[in-house]
C-alpha cells in the first residue's frame, strides 16, 4: 500500500481463494475477523494492521499431483487516504506458487 492509505475493517476485508485441485481450504473466503487481524484505533478511526503476516489454514489433498502449482485469488478491501479525503472500494488479485511431492511423512 502507498504510505498514508489505511484499510477499513468495515465493510470486511476479504480474501477469496480460487478452487485448487491440490489444496483444501476450510472455506472459499476469509474475512478480517476470520483471520483475527488486529484493528487499530487512532483519532476515532479504525483500520486494520496490515503490517503482520496473514495465515490461511489449508491441507494438501491426498490425490494432489506432484510438482509445481499456483494458487490464485482476490483481496477485496475498502481503503482510505485521509490526508486527501478519499476512500475507495477495490479488488486486487494475487497468486502464489507452491510445490507438492509424493513423499509420505509419518
């Protein structure tokens, strides 16, 4: 984020995940409250602390193919730049690569 932009907890900050053949998530989307993101309050305004890493639980499906894969999704948020007096609702996409192996760990 550009310096000075804050992310409002209302409406919800949401991470949506595309379906994956290799990974299983407990649900399709996660809100800031699901992710237990810290809400900071300053001068009567609330915003999310986005300086911390966000962790999303998942499991690797037993039938996952070995090799490199990609998970994709969207982040929906309501950002504000108070110095200039504007807010906007926006969506940004993301992706991450991961690798699966066929080794069984006991």
